[in-house]
C-alpha cells in the first residue's frame, strides 16, 4: 500500500513537471524568447560559470606552482653567485693583506741599511716546548747559523742549527732558551731579554732596581749579544717593579705577533763576539 502511494506521488510530480515544461515551451517572455529557453540558458550558464571558475582556479594554482619553482631556482642561483662573490672577496682581502706585508718588508729592507734576505715561513714546530719556525731560505741563499731574523714589527729570532740548502730553522725570541741584549729606549737602561713560558712571554733581566724603567716603555735590541742589530724593536714593558734582590722584575709584551708570522727578513751579517754595553745597569 505504501509503495502504491509513493509511485502515485512520483507520477503526479512527473506529470506536473511535464506540464510546466510544456507551458514554458509555449509561453514567451516580454522579449519574445520562450520561457523554457530562458530557464535552460540560465541553468547552463550557471553551470558553465562554475566550471569556468574551477578551471581558472586550477590554472591559477598551477601558474603559482610553476612561478614558485622559478623563484626557488632563482634564489638558488643568487645564493650560488653570492657564495662565489664572498670567496672572491676573501681572496682579494688576502691578496691585499699580503701586498701590504710585502711592502712593509721592502720598506724595512731599504731603510735598515743592512744586507737582508726576504724569506717565507713554510712551517712550524709541532713540539710545544720548542718555539721555532722553518723558513724557505737556506745555505744556497747565504743563510748561516746565528744570523738574526726580523720583521717589520720587530725582532723575530735567530737561525739555529745547520741550514739546509733551501730551508733553515728559526728559534723565536719567545723560546725559553732564547735571549737578546736589550735597551729601554727612553732611559737607555740596559739588560737581557729572555723568553719564558709565561704571559707575557718575555722578561727583561739584569736591570738594576735603581734603573728608570716604567710601564709602557719601548724595549729595543742593544746589539751587545753579537747577533741582533742595534735598534730593532723587541716589545713594550707591561710591568716594571722593584725586585727582592739587585734587579727589577720586568715583563715585556712582544712587538711581533708570533702566532701569525708569514714573511721575515734574514740579516745577512755573520754573528760577532758579544760585547759589554755601557748602558747596562
């Protein structure tokens, strides 16, 4: 019974819709176009508009996706170019710094009035107890044992051992077994600068308690040791105080940065016997 009612209802609905369609097909609007045509056009136009909007949305998504990929590729290329420019800039800075160091070395070579030979530091010493470096000049270049080694900033050290044909070992002044005759430039008080394992790594000894030595005084080589030419900067007094015995306690900060030595000058003057300096007090 229920199925017959449902079928009757659907049949009635279908008949009514058919009548509406038939009427719409016959009735015309004010513009002369049949109502059915207008309704059909309106329905399909809405469907086309929705479909067109969906297609446009999909197209915009794809366009955005490809544009994003293009931006990413462009960013990667820009990052690569930036990295290349940074490397090139570092190389140019290194070249400029080396040019400045070589120019300072040439200026020292021309102003020292001594026969000198430019040399490049080619190695260090893995033994922390021995503060030495190796230079790329040797006996074939006129380098001999106990020749002084200097830089534009001050005294570096001396040649030790027998030089090879094209290499030699330099004992740095801060080595605990190194020493050099020295003068306080301001007061001319003399003594001996020795290397230590402390900080600062230089100490000035044999300077009387009565000598005029102040913090900040420059200390230069005196030449009494027969190795280092007179007048080359050794360092600056960091602390000077009266000692318990006859001599002052003086610590010196080196003028040379021994952690970054790259080029030096070997003074091609054979060592001579040590002499007594009148300035020693």
